[in-house]
């Protein structure tokens, strides 16, 4: 299992395949198992392991090539990996930590109990890897220092191209993907980069100082946020970005695959928050965890609904005198909620996009209010026509519904715009505003406005 078939076809997992693997494991037919898995990508093997019991999955992981097994473990979902590695000894975990990138190793070890973590680090045969891991553990996982890996290829500016080639050969054994070579001075400060193409084409005996590029190299400091790193890599179309300390010394690099993982996790968190899920959960998590993650917003929504019901109850006399107004309550509530979510979603999106020039609050409000005004006028005219069709001859009622809807759309747009901006200033995830929070708030305000206008006009 050292190499993957270059003509690999998409793997389709079947029940028969899983049953065959289970039978082979039961009979401890190791050669047949390896033959069956031969040519599969690590991602394909991961798909198989998910369908097996923990004991069966461990049997296969211990059987296959250590590097492939390490890649499988590093790509497992965090919760699945924590459960899976509980069945491994510290010595078994150490053999996989030895052969993976330092940033992935830190992620895995941070999930383990302190005792296991320290035992694994002590058992690592590669002491440089152990030093890398200890260095990276000091950083928060969502900052540049926590996202970077220590494995990279660097060369001193005083060396020749020939010496550089030898250094690349020596260092590349520990570096999985070589995007460029970083050039440093005697103090370890980052000076620039040199592409592999230039190294290959350079004349024998040429100095690195003559071929390297020192044009404003893009780098990040260790304390930079993950969002800032992602924005820079997207803006400059980078496959890797170097990480330096305050003095400019090269400490590591962040590769595009790590940034993609960070963006994916951040997007999943935002989607869950917008849906009213308070914790990072997945479908196969425990029932209690799923309940606990959803219940707070459900309770909050119910409280909001009770408040909205209380508002309606306060105008019970008005409804008794004119029952027809109750028919338009769903229209007011749903329209206000939809407008609020639309407005807040656009603001959240603009806050996440750092590529353009920053727009002032007043300019944002001007644009939102203009859009809200046009939408509100069209919605009011449409509501006026529809309400006349429902209750022909009730012109005053139709006008009341129309004016109420105009006011609700304007108010919901304003709330949907201001709320995420305020949350962002308070350092709270603005995606919170795009879910049940806005819907519930606009229900309460919308019903209050509607019945107040009904009371005043009718």
C-alpha cells in the first residue's frame, strides 16, 4: 500500500464490500485485506472505516502503511477522532504523530488528555517534530500561529544555488508540499522567496542573493486571525504564506489546505448559528447534545412568541370590533421576518468580505433605507390590492393593512441592518442576527406596529 493506482477510478462503497472486509478481519486474513485496499486513496479507506466498528477500524489502521494511516487519522472529524484514538495506546499514537505535519499533530494532541499528550511527545522518535509541536501548542488554534506548520524549506541568502539544491534535497524529506523556498539572513529574518524554476534555471555557482525575489513578500505575524490569513491568501492567490514573529524571523508557513479547512469550519459554525444551533454539532452526535444545541433558541423563540401573543391579546377589544384585521396577522409577521433576515444576511456577508474599501455606517444605512423604501412601497401597493380582493369594499381596512406593511418592512430592514453591525462592534458573531433572533424580534415589533396603526386609523 505504498503507492496509489494512478488510474484510480472513483470508489463506490457497497454493503457487500464492507461484509467482505469484516469477514477478512474476523479471519485475520491480513494479506487479503491489504490486497482489497490496494490502490485506494486514504479518503476511500476513511469511508470504509466509518462503516466498521471501532475494533475493526483499529485492526485495519494498525495493519496498513503508517503514513497512510496517519493521513487517515489526521483527516477524521474531531469528535470521531477523539473517540477513535481512545482505543490506542500512547505508543501507537506516537508512531502516527511522527510522520504527519506539525500543525496536524498539534490538532490531534490538543484533543487528548494531558497525560496522553505528554506521553506521546516523550515517545516521539523525531525530536525535531517534538520541538515543533511544543512550539505550536503555545498558540490559539484560530490564529496564524495555530494554523502554521513548522515544516518548510529555507535557505540562507549567502549560500549558492548548488548549496540550495542540496539543502532542498535534505529538507524536502520532511516537507510534503514544496511551493517555494524561503530566503533568510543570518538572524533568521525573512528576506524573500526563490522559486524552484529559478533555482533549476540558475547558472552553476550563482548566489541566492542574485536570484531571489525580495519584492514586498506577503507574510503574516503569529497573532493574525484566521480570517485575516484567509483574506490575504485569497487576495494574492497564494498557495502558502510565511508566518513571522514581531522581529520578522521566519517561524513557519500556512498552506492552502489548512486555510480551506479553517474557512469550512467557520462557515459551518455561522450556518449553525444562523439556524439557531448554539453548539458545533453533527447529525450523528448524541441525542442529548443535539437537544442541548437547539433548545436555547427554541425556548427563546417561544418566549418571543408569547410576547407577540401578549401584544395581540392587548388589542383583543379591537379585534372583537373588527375581526377582519386578524386575517392579516400572518402577512405582517412573515413579511417582517423575511425582510429582516434578508437585510441581516446581506450585512453579515459584507462584514465577512474584507476585500473592498470599508463603507461607513451612514452610507450603509442610506443604501439600505433606499432599498427598503422601494420594497416597502411595492409591498404596500400589492397588499392594498390583495386585501381589496379579500374584502371588497373595505377600502379603509385595505389602506390600514397597506400602511402597516409599509411601516413593518421599513422597521424590519432597519433592524436587520443595525443589529449585525452592533453585534460586530461588540465582538459578537454577527451571524447570530440572521437567525431566530431577527425573526422573533421583528414579530414582536411588527405586531405592535400593526395593531397600533389599526387602533389609530380604525
